C-alpha cells in the first residue's frame, strides 16, 4: 500500500473519530434525547460523578472485552475508537452551551445527527476495523446466527434501558436517531468508503 494512501486513510480515521465525539456533544447539548449508547454513558456519568468522556472510554473498553469470547480481532480503528471518541465528546461538551428554546434544540440536534452520520462514514470508510459496538454486533451475529437487525436492536435496547434507569436523557431525539441514522449512514458510508472508491476509479469498472 502506498505510504501516502495509508497516511490519507489514517487522517480520515482520526477526523471521523474526532467529529463523532463532537456530534455526540451537539446532541447532548440539544437536550431532546440522545443515542442509546450515549444514554448509557450519560446515565453512568450522572450516577458516578465522572465526566461523560471518561465514561464513554470505559464503556468502550468494556464492550471491547466482550469481543474475547466471540473471537473478534480489533483493528487500529477499533482501538482508536475506544481511546479518542470520549475525549472529543468531552471537549465538545466543555465548549458548547446547552440549547434553549425548541428551535435551537432542534437545530443543534439535527446538526449533531448529520455530523455523526458523516463521522461514521469517515471512520468506517477508512477501513481500519470496526468500532467496538459494531464488532460486538457482528460477533454476536456470527456466533448466534441471529439476523443483524435483531442483534443490533437487542444490544441498543439493553444499553438504552440501563442508561434510562440511571437517568440518561431519553426523548424524541432518541427516537429520531433510531429512525434516521440508518438511512443517513446509507448515504455517507459509500461516499467515504476508500475501497469502493478505488474500485470505481479503476479503468474498466
């Protein structure tokens, strides 16, 4: 692999992970509901007194440990996902004020949701390995034979239920996230997929 291509992919990965954390912070500051895994991290943060970013890192490590019995192998992107999204989200929370008024809340949430879809396309499209939660999903799918949608729904519903019971913010934004993130990522994933773009650019394709 050409060194410049490797550097470009690494920069794409790092940008995606940084923007992912900022996107989470935007949706949290909107205050109308957040993604299931962020509900879990927020609930733990509220109960423990630890920062949201630190809790996000800890949750990521715990999820990664669940890979062991599933015989999943993490990539560089997996490890950096665990290490970098938490600090990025905490930076965003430290810089962004809470939104006041429904108009601003909706605008902030929409910006966060769109940015998160772009960030997901960037870091997955760099092809350095899945995030810890994605790997858990595919690992359980491989071991149980259950459909991907069923495994994903079970995992995210469990994270949401625990986080809600701990005081995490569940609202209309949570429902909007569940309904819209799939279609949005359906647009951004092909857009930033390095391998797909290389194939399309190859003469004769």
